[in-house]
C-alpha cells in the first residue's frame, strides 16, 4: 500500500515546498488546508493527482480533523505528519484580546495535538514520525506574543510526544524557521516594502530563509537518516538565534564582526 505524508497548511508557501520535498520519499502527499481552492491549485501544480491530494480541513476543528484522518486512512499508510498550518494574529500584548489569544493558541499549538491524536494509530502501524513547524518566535521574543507562546508550547508538545510515543517507534521533532518570505508577510511587506532588507541585518548569513530551506530540514527529520533523532528543535534561521554580529561588534569594539 502507498506510503502517505500529511502536510497541514499544505496550500501555503512553506507547506507546498514541504509537500514537494516529501514526495521524493513518500508515494503520496495529502495537502490539508482550510482553503480548498488553494490546496487544489497547489496539488495540481505539484504533480499528478494520484501523488498529490488536496483536502479541506480546519485543523482547529475536532470533527474536521477526524474526517481528515478517515480520508488519510483510505489514501495510504501514514508515515509522516507535518503540522505546518499556522498564522500569527496579534502583534503585541497590548493589542491582544482574550479571543485573539485563543485563536493563536488553537491554530499554532492545539491543532497539532488534535492532528496527532487523530492519526496516531496509523503512525503506530508505520513507526512513522511527526514534524512540527514551530518558529524562532517560540525560542526568543520577536513580537506576536500569543503566537510565540503557542509556538513555545508546540516545542514542548514535540518533546512530550517524543517521550510518550517513543515506545511505538514514533519520532517527533520540530523545525523553527526564522523569517521566510511567504504570503504570511504580505501585510507587513505592504506596510514596509523594505521589511526583508531590514530583517537581513540580524541574520548571520545575511539573508532570510527560503521555503525550500525549511522543506529540506523537514525531509531530513522525517527520513531514516534521522532515525536516532527525536524530541529536538532544529532552527532553520540563517543564524538568527545564534547571535547578532552587530551586537558582537558593539560589545567587543572589533571590526571583525
Ligand atoms: N513565514 C515565516 O516567516 C515563518 C517563520 C516561522 C515559522 N513559520 C511557520 O511556518 C508555517 C507555514 O507558514 P507560511 O509562512 O507558509 O504561511 P502561509 O500563510 O503561506 O500558509 C499557511 C497555510 O495554512 C492554512 N491554514 C490557516 N489556518 C488553517 C486552519 N485552521 N486549518 C487548516 N489550514 C489552515 C492557510 O490557508 C495557508 O494555506 C506556519 O506554522 C508558520 O507559523 C513561518
């Protein structure tokens, strides 16, 4: 029977890149998204209908997620679950309401729990793995507080899963991207067309991240090459969380930075 990878938020820029990468070592990829039209377009652009399947599902809705798991069972043996659907709503604590806090939490943390529980029996059968797409916001403070707290929770959920499900051969890892030029930045790029140029100065490699960079890390963590790796967070951040050359220059007063 076909091996299947599930990618939530599969219609988004990072989701599409992950789906393309996972198609190299899975027979079929299920692109799960709230936006069916975009998911259909993404699946069509990625390749033949028997290899890329689009499905509408709100990953914050338990009934939708149960239906998604049922569809997945009919499509193949689930070897990989990528919890990638995510978005940031409130930019600061002072602009966060109780409702927006819950919205950030449901999408960026709770949804990964719902998806894992819905497909865990299939992952047990394949001794498969989970990759959660977190963010550098889950590691340090860069704004968007509710989103960041949810991503930090997602990182701990990654470790919790690794420890509890290791006995079933299931691995659980996370990737924490830095700034990735995707549609999620459209509003910020509209407000400031130089936002990516300005962001680059904080990155050791002098550039922001490409969706393909994230996809390659996911591909590695989901592959047998990472057979002994579980419970980790792999930053894919062009050095953002390693430190700041600008601060090093100020602190050391050396032009070597
Ligand atoms: N873009 C960045 O700079 C960046 C940085 C760090 C982490 N990330 C993370 O990467 C992941 C992908 O982000 P992206 O930049 O590709 O965003 P994106 O907006 O391009 O894609 C997100 C996709 O998720 C879908 N989605 C939203 N809510 C959903 C729901 N309730 N159910 C199902 N699907 C839903 C959207 O329709 C969209 O297709 C997210 O988890 C995000 O937090 C992004």
